[in-house]
């Protein structure tokens, strides 16, 4: 600030000379005012200093409390983050363990489903064999086309195999649906595990952050402003529900697999038992047919012998009839010659009576021979007709026997599963039914 000084003369009374001085052209303050001003400044300074001291103490207290609060808040939140990471890791490990179990269960159930589908394919073979046996036995002829025990057992086996195939098909479909449920659960668990891994990564990253980190900054929008955030109770309920659903799916799948295994074993046992019953009925029927065939052969042999003997007897009867012709002629000629006796010699003597009785006896004998020849020829014709029936029945029984043996040979693949063992099975059946003399064993 520039001060302007004015020169002026001061005249002092009683002085001999004049003295020049320099003063500001402002009003001067009196001494009382100066003291008052000084007191006011001191008082203001004391007040302001007291206020500044109080403010310093308050700032130091707030700063200390803020530091302590910030430190404890950071410590507590770090512990919370560590606890949250631990809880997430524990749930993640639990879900990963469940996921591994589900993957193992999916593989086991898929193998069980593949085994069931293979069983469905394999069951076509016994089904075809049973149908073929029924068709073969339908080729029996005449009286051999009967509803015997073998027919009943074959139809039972057809029903059993068909029901087992249908049951296997339904189980395979149910296994496919169960696999879809497990795949869906695997997908949900995988997403949940990925979310938890991402959350663990974020919380671990937050644990590594502090006020000296380089990647921190003010954020215009905090998580507290998000409206789609759920509560901890809902989160925990979701985790527990996921675990409960996964455990339930695993338990259901295990029970389903065990039921499938038991069902397949029972089905195999039922089919095997029915096959054994059918094979037994076939062998029994073969034995019965072979026995009846032997009986028919014996009857045929007896009928043939009887026909041969009857034929010889007919020839003898006809020869006897022919022999009686000459005798009749002789007797009648004698009677005719004696009719020419002269005069009184023409009498009924014993010779006359004897010749007449002989003629009557010869006629009666001839009629009896003719009648018995007719009866013999009729009986011979009936025996010939019976022999034809027996031969046809015997042929039908032989055909039925061959049919049942063919069925038994066809069914042998159900037990051996290999065509190379067919001859051995046939030989065994022939021995069991005592057909060695009827069917030669293959070399």
C-alpha cells in the first residue's frame, strides 16, 4: 500500500525555530481505545484458540474412532468373507461330491439300460424259437394234432417270454426317463458349482484387496442398490434343497437299478424254469409218442400176421369148397343113376336115404363154407382197412416223433447257445427217450 505523506509546518510556541515532521492524514486513536482494542483482540484470540483446540481434540477423537472403527469393520468383514468363502467351499465340495456320485450313477444306470436293451435283443432268440416250435408242432397230422401238455407249456413259455420282453422294454423306457432326470440334476448342479466357484473367486479377490491396492476406485453403483438380491435364508434353503433333490435322485436311481437287476434275474429264472418245463414235456411227449409208436408197430405186426393167416385160411376154405364140388357131383350122379332101377327094385333103401342125407349134408357144408368164406373175406377187408389206419397212424406218430425231436433240437440252442453242440443234445434226448433203435445216432 502506498502511503502519501504531506509536508506541513508545525509552529511551536516558544520555540525559536520551525521543525518539519511527517504524519499520516488519518485520525489517531486514543490510548483508552487502544487498550480496549487490545483487550478485544486478546479476548477474540483466546476464544478462537479455545475453539480451535476443541476442534483439534474433536478431530483427533473422530479420527481415532474412525480409524478404530474402520480397522475393526475391515477385520470383521474380512472374517465374514473368510467364513463365507469357507461356507461356499464346503457347499461346493458337497455339491461336487454329489455331482461325482450322479456321474457314477449315470454311468451305472446307462450300463444297466444298455444291458437291458441287450437282454431285449437276446430275448428275440427264445421268442423266435418258441414260435418256431409252435409252428413245427402245428405240422402234425391226423390224430397226433392234439392239445397236449407240450402245447400248453409252449404257449405258457410264449406268454412268459412275451411278458418279459414287454417288461424289459418298459424298464428300458423308465431307465431312459430316469437318465434324463439325472442329466437335468447334473446340469443344475454344474451350474450351481460354477456359480459358487465364481463367487469364491470374487470373495477371495475381495479378501486380497486393501486400501493400498491398485485396482480400487469409487464405484457409481453399489450392490446395495440391486433389487434382485435374495436373502441368506433363501440362498441356504436353495442349497439344502439342491442337496436334498440330488440325494433323492441318487436314492431313487439306486433303488431303480437294484429293481432292474432283481427283475432281470427273476425274469431269467422264470424263462429258464419254463424252458425246463417245456423241454421236460417235450421229452415226455416224445417218450409217450415213441411208446405209442412201438405199440402201433406191434399191432401192425399182429394184424399183418393175422391177415396172412386169414388169407391162408380163405385159400384153404376156397380149396375145400372146390373139393366139395366133385363130391356133390359124385353123390348126385349116384342118386341119378339109382333113379333108373327097374320095377320093384326102385325102393327107398338105406343107400337111398344115405345118399340123400349126404347130398343135403354136402349142400349145407357148401353153404357153410361159402358163408364163412364171405365172413373171412369181410374180416380180411376190415383187417386190411385197419392195417391202413394203423399204418397211417404209425406214419403220423413217426412224423409227430420227428417233429418233437426237431423241436427239441431247435430248443437245444436255448441251453447251449451254439449250433455245434446240437448233435450232442440230440443224442442225449434220444438216449433219454430210448430212441436208439428208432433214430440212428449221428457220428
